[in-house]
C-alpha cells in the first residue's frame, strides 16, 4: 500500500507524479493500492468523499477529499483538517482491508504519511519502507529546521528501509542524524514514451531546452537568462526554449525582454505534458539546468531516454546522472563558467552517442529496473534472509 505525501489530485494533477510512477514501477512485481487524502476547496456540504480508480490491472487508487475550510479561522481549521485527514486515511485502510490487508506500506516523503504508517505498524504489525524525494535537507534549501529536526529522525528511522532517490540525499540525511538501513532507488522515466525519435527535422537554430517549475530559488532562472545573455554576445545561431510555468513567469519574460533576448534567443513555451513534452524534447538538441540545489530531476532522465546530452550543475544527485558520456557539469551560480560550457555544448552536442545515453537511461530509470529494486526491498522485509546461528 503506497502512502504518498504528494500525489496527483484534482486541484494539482501533476503533484507528486514521480510517486505515481514509482507505484506503477512497483506494480510490475506486486499488486499496488495507493491511499491518499487531500483537501478540496470546492467541497461545501459534506465533510469528505471518496474517489476510487483502477490505473491498471495491478494498480488501484483510493483518494479521499475532505473539506478545506470550516470557519475560515486557521486556529480552528488546521486541527480539524488534521483530524479529517487521519479519519479518511483510516477509513480508506479499512475499506482496502475488506479485500485484503496490505502486506507492506510504502511511504513517500515525511509528515502525516509516516505518522499514519507508524500507527499501522504499532496497531496492526504492518511494516513500512520509506522513499525520500524532499530537498529540504540540503543547506541551500534551508527548510530542515525546528521540530523537523526532532520528528523526522524519530519517525523515518522506524522504516525497515529508507530509499532516497540519490546517494547524495542518503549522505545528507545521515549527516542530519536520520539513522536506518539505506538503499538508493531512483526516480522513474517513462522510457516507452520518452525515446529516441529518428528522422527529426533539423532546426534552423541549435535548440536547447529548459524544463522546470520556474522556482528561481532552486532553478536559478535569472542566472540562466544571464548565461544566455553572455553566450548571445558571441553567436546568434541558437535558442533556448523555457518549458514550464511558475509564479515568476511574467518577471522572467520581462527580464529577457529587457536584455533583448525574448523571442530572439529565449522563448517561453508554457507547460507541456506527456506527448507534448516528448515532442519538445525530441526537437531539442540538449537539455540545460542551472539549479542551485536539486535531488534527482526527472527531466534529466527523460531527456536521456530521448538520447539528449545534458548541461547541468554539480548539485545534489545530478553528478550521479551526468558523466562525460552524457553531458557537461558546471558549478552552481557560476554564470561565466556555465556560459563557457553552454558554448562548448553548442560546439559539441553532436559528438554524444544518443544510443549510449538512451541505454544508460533504460538501465537506471526505466519502470522495470526501478520496480525490480523495490521488489528486492519488499521481499527482504517480508521474507528476511535467515542466517546460521
């Protein structure tokens, strides 16, 4: 039974899409049910309701939606919503148990999810494993503060296995005194959708692509615009497509316009999903990311599955993904170095072996490979290896 903190739902259809992909990957080796609860701002009369959906023969979603506001006073609404969350999760668990009690819980990201998993372990003896995606442990993020430093180690350490998506994240969690048995299991790229597209029509200009949520604190969009400004002073045979959206969209467009780059060297294409995103990646020559901090960006794995080289920064788990065979790495926040490497990529993107890049993506980020790693952990929890006395 998957217990995610973030998961696609009505008001945020892309929220935690990586968790859904993990569930699909695990379903190649196990029957999966996903239990999730979220607030619904449109709910007026009832306190909660349930939606159930079969994603595939082996993956079922059980999602509860509960009322977001009751009085409009935060002091009263927050504890009542917390009560409704746990009520919905418990009702969902009991409904699932009518068919079969889960053998194991798979928690994704801390907070209420881990507390509920700990409750199921204490009361019903159901063990749980834990996947970590959260970047707050990194000092550059700065969100691992206060009570989190007490509660996170306390509850996460109760997991049978802790499965961060990068080795770097394992190291950071250990440095923050979160103890337990660790193993690294990556995010998933849909290597069936994201694949090498043959006979692509050649672009008039070399085309780089940046894909993100445009969070400037982490993705450094302003710095990337400065990089393009420097490179455009040397050559004008390229363009950078920004794909995605965020709160600062108009500001970034205005910044590009002020530097005489908008719709010349920089183009904002808005959000793209699924096959549309695949088309944009396929029609690009390389991916560029200038992040200040990261864990393991799914877009890197997706671009690699399309055979595209990567230009990125040496932060988080990115150096575990990008090597000399797959791209170029730059120090974070170093605009001049990133500009120099952007220029090198413009000169040398054709030298990369797209089939080798694709093979690396399949070996590390495909549904079958990631799913099998989960299966090994699950079986280790359910059928512990016996040792001789």
